[in-house]
C-alpha cells in the first residue's frame, strides 16, 4: 500500500501559498514545496506539527524567533520570507533550495576529502558567524540542516527554530511530551553544557560544528549508543576522539581543529563561529594539495575499532568512535544530573568508578571465589587455543582454494588512464563498465569500483570500474515561435517537465498563441525532470488610437503610421469643410488596439467651385471661360452698346455649386 495522501497538498495556506507536494517530515514540522501565488515564485513551507501549534507559549516564541531569523540576511542562510497561521496550522514560508542535504551527500559518498569538507564547513561557519554577530544561536547544527544547492551553494536552514522550542524553560519538545528537566535536540551534536544545564550560546554552535567537521572527515559520529541518554552521557564524560584514529591519513592539524572545537569546557573552544572560521581557513592554507585531495582516505567508511580504555556503558552502549546508529536523530531524553553525579539507575558508570570496573549502578551483588575465577580463566584459555587453531586451518584451506590475494587499491576519482596505471602497479586489470551520472564526481573520473577499495582480490584479478558521466543535465531547447503543443513535446523529449501554468507576455514579433520564451531560458542546463515554464505570446501590446478628426488626410495618415497603424479612407461630399479634411475615423480615438490594426477614415469632398474674376474682360472671352468651368452665363448689354464686362454676379471668389448662373453686365 502507498503512503496516505497528505491533507495539506493542494490547499492554499493563508490565501497565498498553494501547497504542491510534501518534501520531508521531521520531529517538529513537515516541509512542503509550495507556490507563492502573490509573487509567483516557488517557496518551501514548514508547517509545525499540531501538538506544537496548540501550545500558546510555543506559538508566541515561534513567531518572535521567526521574526529574528527573518532579519538575518546572508548568502549561506536559507531566507525566511513569511510567518503565519491558517486553520490551526502554524507555518514558515522560506526560500526553496533545489538540491540535497549534507546528510544525503554523506550517505552516498561515505566521507569527504579534506578539500570537500572545507568547501562545506567554511560556508556553514560563515552563516553561523553572521548569526552570532546578530545575537542569534542556531542550537541545532546537523547535516540535515545543511543544504547543498544544485549549483554548489551551501546554505544553513532552521535558524531560530531550536530557540523557539527551547526558550523560556528547561524543557524542550521535539515531537514528544515535555516535562521537567527534559532535553530535546539532535543528541549526536549536543554540547556538554546543553546536556547538563540546558544552556546554549555561540560556543555550543561551535561544538556542534566541530562534530559536523568530524563526521565529514570520518563518515562517522564520534559517539553512539542504543539510547539517546547513552550518547548524551558520552558528550559530558568523554572527549571527542581524533579523526585520524578512524582515518590515519589525516594530518595532525585537522585533529587539533576538531579537538579544539569540541572541547568539553566551553572556554576551551573558539569564542564564536567567526573565530572558528578564521582557524579553519588558516588550517586549510597550511595543507598541501595531496592532503586536501586525500583520495585514498575517502569513499566507503570502514567499521571503527572500539575506543581503548573506554569504560563499559550501560544499555549495550557502543564505545566512542563507533559507527553512528539510528539514534543519531532528534529525540527527547531525560537530562543527566551534574557531571560526576550518577545519571540514573542505568545511565552508566557511577562517578569515580575506574575504567572497566562497575560503579554503584552496576555493582556485583556478591564476591566471586578465587578458585572459581582461576577455573574460568583456564577454560577460556583452552577455548581460545581451539579457536585459534581452527581459524588458522581455515585460512590455510582458503588460501589453497583461491590462491594468493592482494588488497584492492583505491581508484576513486582517478581518470581512466590513471586508474589503469595504478591497477597495473598492483598487478591487477581494470574493466570499465557503462558510465553513470554523478553530481559531485567530475566526468571521466572513477565513480566506484567492484571490489571496493581495501577489499581482497586474487592476484592478476580484474577490478570493475564505473566512470562518472558528470552531472546529468539537459539543455532547455529554443522554443521561440513554436506552438504550445510542439513546445511541450520537445521539453518531454529532452527529459524536462512542463510547468502546469504558462506565463504570458506581449510581443511585436511573435504571433499570439505561440511560445515567446521559456523560464529558465533556452540553453540553461537543468537536472532531469526539472520544471520549465512556457511564456506564451499575447501578440502585440495594444496602443491608443490617436485622434485625427479635423486634420488633413496627409496629416492623419502620417500620425496613424507613426503610431503603428494602417489607414484607409473613403470620400464623402461635404461642402461645410475644406475638401480633403477627415470627417470621422473608425475605431474612434483612444481605443487600444494591437499595432498593425487598420483605421478607416472618411474624408470630405466638396462640389463647390470658385467664381473667377471676369470684370474688364471681353464679354466673349468671359462667357467662354465661365461656361468651360461649368457655369451658365447671362449677358446683359447696355443700350449704348459695348463689349467689356463691368460687373458680375456672383462676385469673383465666391464658391457656388457647379451650374450656377453668372450674370455679366457689359458696357
């Protein structure tokens, strides 16, 4: 059966954040991917568990600390955008970082080279330094709160949340009921003062960062046990071991850096993350390139040997330096009493008990007679002799059966030629299998081998090596001008995902309904199944039609053309305005239309003609002129005769309809 559907997926929180999917669930909150519909951007929404949301004091502290965290602006800090509540759900809206956590990286890689470790630790310490300078203490530094973006950026998450959980009392809840003297946190990273006193300051973050440094270098947590209290007990009573005890190739400078940051006495640590960062950078600068790229010491994590001289702990506790078990999680534990006091009826050796001897919590109820002790020792020696003989015979038989063997050298992070040369030095051959994509190992370098480095293989045997194909990336194709359906098909063929919603934008060059661009833009290389949003053209942006009524036809045409429109016209007889004047336009002025639209004009055409001046002319010439212009002529001669025009009606310059009678007087 699949996982039950999450009730919040598909809902809109606070009328703004549309929840699209669940990313992760922790002890205090569930993280969702969401869309801020107001700003049209992706966010991460962290919703507190209902038990916490019902706690009024917690909600008040949470809001106060969220505001403090929101004021912290740093490139290595996950930004807090908003805080709100909706129907009982108290939540944060934060920057959504595409990538994975440091925990994922360690789980895949085992442990990091010193160079990779510095590449993680320095941004983490820079983020903590900014917080410490602003008066904030993180209180929950761990690999799960260190995010590594797809582009390599390192960011620290959850500033202020641990304080919201622990502020105001000696209690701390993390998905468990609280009570007096209860301590909550990720036990593997708790400083001794947090365990003993419930107190945390900048030096507590430095301690947790030191544990993080140890884990990056070794792939292990320094303390582990079958219960959280066992781990907490070790933080108080034991020093963190040197990482070189697990990884002998590490230089003393890295040992000293870890030991200084994880000193049990807070005064023995760097004062804050800024000071720790300065020491870290100084150490990195002293290390040679071959030490920083300690390939032989990276990769799968070997099982650690038990710590020498460590007292026997109760509840089957694993000694310091053992592999981290499932207890490396955020958990509620009963805080032990002050250092030196018994931690409870079964918390560990009593104060003052020497190593290997039981204290009050584990005292033997009666003495064992010396005779019985000697008999036990003789029996154990005899059993040991039998076991040694049997083991030797078995090893001999195995060697006869399989022949001599050699230790597989590490070919990790080597090029093809380098791997062949190194294997040849050991008398081995290499077979290269198909390449596989990897986010961290560069293309052409060995990603993993079978057998793994350090395993036994017969002489002249063959190592199967898989080369890295580099990060799996697919370029966003250029989809400009294509139909939406064609664009979707091409994105799918390129192993990319089409966003559910499309963007729209005006364009003078791309027709309406065609793809204008993509987000991310064409050519950007993305991970498989990354979401690409199509930006579809809305056509040309509408512009206001200018008012050309009353202008001459030439003026109107020039004005419309400069605004991006076309013009057509028809004529209409109208003797009230000069011929060639725009009488009307359609569409009318101030209407918003796409560029290229056509505006129809109506232009006046007059049927009036101007009466010429004929006074003084010979009557025959005047009559001939007027008739040719379309006038009718009425000649009135004087009784005394004559052939010159002395007057005319209508007067010269008058505009009259064609065919009008013009009267001429001749003398």
